[in-house]
């Protein structure tokens, strides 16, 4: 299993923008976040080559509790009783893992089982967990 964390507010992948001259570009905030995510993945991987075969991905986005919320609401959020429904969208959080191609895995098409979850925390961060799916697990999935 590969696990790593990126400190700071989670981000979702923003849509490609089109400049006035017609060329398409990825917004700078997305490029920067993906670069930080790729660097954290490189540190976690060390000298290991990218994983091969079917993979399971778990993305956990820990968001800061809004300062405007009352103490009881904040406490409930930190206990996991209230979950974030604000941006980033869960699917855009998962799309950021494109930055992990050729670092953690060869290509994200290898992900056969993925999950993105959002929580509140006093320590905003994005956590990534990747594990190889065994042939036994694949066969159990077919018949269950």
C-alpha cells in the first residue's frame, strides 16, 4: 500500500479555460496543487517503480471547519457527524490524481475501485491511499 498526505486545503481539478486568443490552459491553482501532489507522491514512492495491474484508490479530503459556524456545530463536524457539502466536488477531487500517472501507477486507467470522501478537520489536508487489487478480490467481485 502507498499512503501519503498533502497539507493544506483540498482542491478539486478546475475545468480547462480558454484564453481570449483561443488557446486552452489549465488554471494555475490546479497546476500548482497537482505539482505539490506529485511531489508528495514521489517522496512516498521513493525508489519504487510505478505500480502495475489493477489498483484501489482512496482519496480523503479534510476540509477546515468554517469559522462562522457555532461551537456546537464545529464540534459535531469534527466528530464526523456533519460532513462538508461545499466545494470541491468529490469527483473533481478524484480527477487530481491524474498528477500521479507515471509516479504511483503507470496510468490511472489501472484504478478499478475508487472512493473520494470529504470530512472536516482542524488540520486541512488531502490523503491518498493506493493498494494493489489481488486476483482473489477481483474474482470475489465478479460473483458477489
